[in-house]
C-alpha cells in the first residue's frame, strides 16, 4: 500500500519560513519523480517544485529563489523549504509521486495546510 505522509504545514507570518516533509512508503523511491503541488481556494492545483530525475529540480516561477526542494533517498523523504513566505503562498500543499516510466502510477498525499498571514 502506497502512502505519502506530509507534515510541517501551519500558520506563519509573511516573511517567515516553513519546511514541509513528505515520507513515502510502498514505492521504490528511486523509480519515482517526487514533487510538491499546491491548491489555493478557488484555484487549480499547480506544480510548486519537483525532482523529475537524479538531482535535477524544477520550480514554479512564483517560488524560484524562495523555495528549495530536496530529497533524502535513505529516508524515502522529500522536503520543501519555504522562505520569505507571502500571503499568495497560502494553500493546501500536496506531495506527489509519479513513476518515471509508467506515469499513470501516480500517488498523492493527503495535503497539509499552509497559511501565511499578512
């Protein structure tokens, strides 16, 4: 059974920082692209950052220079360090795992709320 368990969300003031974690189980971690998505009220879910293969990373333009995605393969865990948070970053953040070959094998975490107060 595949599980993606997120943690680290919460309420923070604008300009503050949070670190999200996503622990994966039930998958062969090295065969999956891992990433973070977010969904704000009334908006579509959007990619925040991902690690598609190896050590390469992708970021949404809106978070470049502020957010950093990283991976600890020994712990089957990815992280999202979020600095200089803005009210526009308020959303539910979801962890995503997508098989690098069989892309239909995609899994989502339950989501963690990030609220940035201005």
